[in-house]
C-alpha cells in the first residue's frame, strides 16, 4: 500500500467551501484528518492556467490544511 492524500471540497456554505484532507499512510490503520476552508479572492488579472492554479492553491493550502502532517 502507498501513501495517499485525499482532498474533499464540500458544498459552499457562508461564502467558503469546507475542505477535509485525509492522509492515509502505508502501514497505519488510522488516517490523519485535517479540516479547513477554501476561500477564493478575486479572479486573477491574467487568465492563464498558472495564475488560476496559483490562486486556487493559495485559497486551498492555508491554515490547518497547509499545516497538516
């Protein structure tokens, strides 16, 4: 079995999308779970895939999701 990282973005509520991240590690029966919120600011000024990906990454990987083990 390999390590897997599962990211679930749930239905939008109160202006943000709840996010659940589960880290499943090889050799362990229990996964490590972190919860946070995806919050998106304004659309990027440039419409390239890199700019959109950067904005999405900043909105998703912050606070408890960024700091997940």
